[in-house]
C-alpha cells in the first residue's frame, strides 16, 4: 500500500512594473514633469541671483567682499544641486520640484532609487538628454511608459504621488 501525497499548486506571482505592492500608480504627465524641473532650476538660479545681488551691493568699495559673496553663492548652489538632485531623491524619491508637483521617482520595480541611481539619473542622464538637443526629454511625451533618456539610463520611472488604486485581476 502506498501513500499518496498531494501538494497545493504554487501560486504564480505576476508583478507588473507599473504596480507596487498590489497598487497601480499613474505615470507622470509631461507638463507636470516640466513644471517640476523648472522649480528645481529656479531654486538654483535664485541662489545664484541672490549671491550676485549681494556681491554687487558689497562690491562698491570693497571688491574682495563682493567676490567672496559671489563665490560663496556658487558653492552654495553646487551643494544645493547635489543635495536636491542626488541625495534627496535617493533617500525619498523627491526633488524639491517633484515634491511641489506631486511626483515621485521610483525604480521600475517600484522600490526606492537610492543615491547612486539618483546621481546617475541627474548628473549623467540629464546632460545626455540635453546633448541630444532635448530629444532625451521630449520622448517622455511620446512614449507609453513616459520615460525619458535619463530614466532609461537609470532604470527609473516618474509617477504621480498620491492615492494608489487597487489593481484588478488583470494586468495594468
């Protein structure tokens, strides 16, 4: 006499790159992404403009004070750029502009991007998107996944931050 052992069938997990823990997120519209990057760059330009203004005000009789304040403004702008475009999105998925626009940067699988991937996206991917005469940014508007050249390089996707919707049994 032999015993027959029955095993339960293994459940297949199907995970779409557009889902995160059972919830679907919407890709970010091109216009919101443009607004977010504009906010990020306005922040940096405002720092430089303020330091230049201080430099011109102090530069009347003491030229060395004007030069040092201008140099300090450049250094502060570089530090803020590194924090805003590298560290902050690496830890939270947001830049200042993306936070203001309600967007978030994620890896394709829905996890956090990390500092290294954020630095790759912003300091390698963005210049390459600029070098292609802006086509690296423009493809965001015409692709179904809404990914630019910088997103393809870093393996990221920009999604709307907010309430996620439950995914039905079918794929997204």
